[in-house]
C-alpha cells in the first residue's frame, strides 16, 4: 500500500511538471505582458542607439511577435549577448526569441537548447576599397594588403578565396576595430574585410582624409541569422515561425499567376491563441519584411545596402516561405 501511495505521488508530481512546462513561454509572455529577445549587436539588425533603445531588423521582428501575441508592438525588451556569459540567457531559456548564427550556436554549445527557426537575414563577409581604387573585384587585390579582425571568419574566407586563385595577399590583422578602421581610412592597407553590415557602417565615417569607399560585389562567405526559440514550448515556436513567415510572404509581389501581399498565406490558428486579425495587426505595426529591410539596411537607411540575397525568392533572393500554391 505504501509503495502504491509513493508511486501515485511521484506520478502526480511528474504530471504537474509536464503541465507546467507545456505552454510555459506563452504563459510567461502573457503574464509579463512582454516579449524578450536578444542577439549580439549587429549594425542594422540590432543596434543600441541609447541605453535601453534598440533598433534594427531583429528588433522589428521582435516587435511583430509582440503585436501578434500581446496586441502591441511596444511590449518588447531587447538584450545584447556581448560575452560568453551573456549567452546564459539562451542556456537558461530566459529570453523568448534568440537571433543567432550557426557559429554562435556551435561556439556557445547551444544546439541542445534551441529550436532553429526561420532565417531573418543573410549576412555576408565582403571586402571594401576606396572609391578611387582600381580594384573592381576581390581578385584584383592579389598581392595587396587587406585589414581584418583577428578571431573572425574573414581571414579563413580570404585565404580560401585567394588559394583557389593560386594568388597571395598581404595579411593585416587587428585586435581593435578602431585601430583597424583608422588604418584603412588613411589607406595604410588597400582594403578592409568584414561582415557587409559592418563595412556599410564603416563607410559612413570617412575619417580625417574624408575617404569615400565602396563594397566589392563578391561575397566571400554567406551565412544566415536565424530566429531561434527554446526547446520547451512548441506552441511558442510555432507563433514565432508563423509571424516571420507572414512578414516574408507579405513582401511577395502579386502577379496574374499567384497572390501577393498579405493574402499569400492566411494563417488561422486559434489553437495558438491567435485571433483572426493577428496578421493584419503585425503588418500594420512593422510592415512587411521588405519595409523592415529598407528601414534599417536599405534605401531608407544610411547604410544603403541592396536587398541582394535578402530579397524575396520571387525577386531573385533566398527568402521563401510556405504559400498557397
């Protein structure tokens, strides 16, 4: 009898734990009336203009999720993952949405903690030169000096690129980005390499010599930034995924062959607690993915980056989400 009582007690505890874990993120979000998101700081994706004030593609996607679930895009809190310890917010499932790259997931040993979701941006390693440089392609820099940050993937990409051409290049590694940028701006190295969003930001400040710069067309490496969620709540992961797919699909052009805009993929999911107007509310709050890109990275921003690989698939880019065939 005593054994049966102990068994029933343990069984009840286990069931209670399972019930508590189910829907735990959604419950937390609604209790706090807040969606918590985080990432490393990347120009145009997540930039802190002032203490507590964040802007960028990632931030607007976080706002879109808040609009879907809480009815207001203002109900967000954004955190920076600046050091290895700050990634504890991912390890301990403290935030609700994590914007991560594959390298960050591997380096921080997060694969067992997150469910990889949709791509929100395709980042590239690229090379920038002075506007008056004779170089039109990265291959034209063979034998020239190129500045880059130690510890980044750029050196490996450059080595592979010139190795494939059987050509040499002169390495100028730096441990301080300020020193690297100053060296480039006075043209003590012929080019500078890094993530394309970083390069676009560097060219906004021409330095003492008022240097004008342009980014060469080749991408050395391309890699996705994804919206990941914790592994404990499938309903929350579905909400995040469908919200991002809504933003991407609404950017799809309409033709006589297929629907475009918000009608590409209507999502009716009352099981997730989403009301019938949730997609309209999301798009009314932040616009579609193209609007978000242009606002923070494209023609409406100081960075003036082309959509390129971040264009909708139907415009020649990589972004493709489920749609009504």
